[in-house]
């Protein structure tokens, strides 16, 4: 028999010879372990309700329960068809009376209706596959930009082992990894001068979640800069616009035909209404953050337009990151940052790692926020269907961390706020680093502080 040392040596040699496969396999193992054990109850419960409505013959907006633009609904339709074809999920979820107390806690989004382990895994598998696709595309793009396969592999690792990415696909079953994929595909298609296809993918990305829309001015300016001298800039921009319009028309056509188009933008307006219920100061703060996002979008577009053709590619990625970084100020909700994460990793790998501190702050801050909000209720399904812990224990812990307060603040709110602060600090540093040269001339003290941060640089 081989000794443990020989086996370990062979495994090490295999990993060194096949690093991409090794990274993918380890990332899959981590997610496979987490998928049946931990699940956020609220979001996946709604995915089950939507799929049941579709299977009952209803349209996306015929009954209440679907609050997004139609793109995610179509994806859920494909997942529903796959679930039916496999036949491995008989029951989506059950409402348990012993979990009723969690619905009256401080955090509003807990439900005693708990989805089954089989349904949880079925919903997470497509998102895990998307994680892998994003990682492979990101690796290709980093290698194309930097010429370094080592940096391409590092980019894969930073995406696949980002705590928030693992959390959203393997635990929460939130579809922002698909948004990140569509955004990355749009960036790549425009970079490869496939303007019509890039426009189509951009339309789909914006209609899945609206944050990719903040990249529009940079993308248009990039196309103009690249084709300013050959006289085809207007035609290329029109190609992209036609592609985006065509995709929007296709995605909205069913709702236009059945008269439910007015409900398709309810997610955006509904969120605005929800914010207004929290008081005037929240509304003012929200509009101020929206203004930061819009100003960042405009400024990044202007910077891109003023670029030289020789620097167009490098400035394209940097200005996209600036625009998306400013857009993230609008909401510190953990999953939203995933749409900009591939861009952050790309620019970080292209600039010898000077944005590494931003990756650390943003990813861990967002993870802390997500984990705090969902806390012990992540064990609901494992408790009811696997018996790993008792529902009574979950309820007692939940009441302890969401009912007891210190100066009116629950432990959950405290940790969630801490995560948001860490995340916002990461966004602030990211934006400041994008203005490094201007700060060096006008605000040398801030530039000096940034230079200390850049000591984290790695080649």
C-alpha cells in the first residue's frame, strides 16, 4: 500500500499539472457541502411560489408573488422544466407551525414556510454552474488583457472563493451571479467589437437587474474612441442600440401581448416606495446615493470619451469599474456588488493588485451583512427535513439575537450595519484609487494615504 506521503505527493503533482481543474473541483466541493445544509428561507420560498404559479398555467404577473422584470421569470421557467424532467422534487416546501415565532421577529423577511432540501439543491445547481462559467470567462479575459496565465488563475480563485459569491449561489440561491455573467459577457462582446451582440446582452443584463445600466455611457464612449479615426463610430453605436432594443422587445413581448407590461417595472418602483415608508431622511439619503451613482456614471463616461485610442482598452475597464463602483453606493445589499466583482478582479489583476484591499473590504463586508441578516434561520430546512438541529433551538436562538436590544439595537442589526460600513469603505477606497493622479496634485495628504494602501500591491 502507498504511504500517506506518497498519496499526498501524487495529489500535489496532479494539482500543479491541472490547476484550473483543481480550482474548479475544490470550488464545487465547497458548494456541494453547503447546498443541502444552509439555505436562506425567504428568497427561495418565493422562487418556489413563482414556479408553482407557472406550473399552474399562470403568467408571471397573473397572480401576486413575482416582482421583477420578466428575465428572471423566464429563467425560473427553464429551471421548472428541468425539475419536471428529472422528477426528483415532489414537494417544494411545507409550512411548519413550530417555526411561526420567527415571523414576528425584528427582521421582516423570515418565513415559517420552509423549502425542501431537494428543491433547495435544484435551485442552487444552475447558479453554481453559472459561478464556474463566470470564473472561466474571467480567466480568459484576464489572460487576454495581461498576457499572464498565473493572473488568470488568480482571478478565478478570487471569484470562486469570494465568500459572498459562495453564499449567494450555494446558500441564498440569489440570482446575482447570472447578472454578473450577463454583465461580463456584455463587457467582453463590446471589447471584442461585437457591438450588436453586446447590445443584446446589455439589454438582457439590465432587465435582469438594473445595475449594469450604469455602464452604458462608458461602453458608448469606448466604442466611439475605438472607431473615432475609421469613421464607423456612429454605425457601431447604432448596432449596439438596435441589439439592446431588439432584446428588450423580445423579453417584454409576452407582457405587451397579455396587457401586463405595467407590472414589469414594479421591482424598481416598489423598492422606492418601501424606502419612502422609513421617513423623509431615508428618502433624502437614498436620492443622494442615487445622485452619486448617476454622477459617477456620467464622469466615467466623460473620462472614457477623452481617452486616446492607444489607451482605450485599459481605460475601458478602469472606467467601467469606476461607474459600477459609484453605482454600488445606491444600495449596500450584499448580492448587488457581485455584478461589479469580475471588473474589480480584472482591474486588480491588471494593476498589480493595488485594489486588493477593496476586494477584501467589499467581499467580507457584504458577506458579514448577508450572514447577519439570515443568521440562524439558514438552518430551517436542515432542521425540519434533515433533523440536524431542533426547530425549538432555532426559534430560541433567533429570539435571542433579534429580540434583545442594546440601546434599541439588536445584535443582528449591529453586525449587519458593521458589514455595510466595511463594504462602503471598500467602495470609497475604490473610487479614490480611480482618481489617484488627480488627488496627488490637489489633495496630497489623501494621495499619501492611498500610497500606503498600495503597499499591498502584488505582481
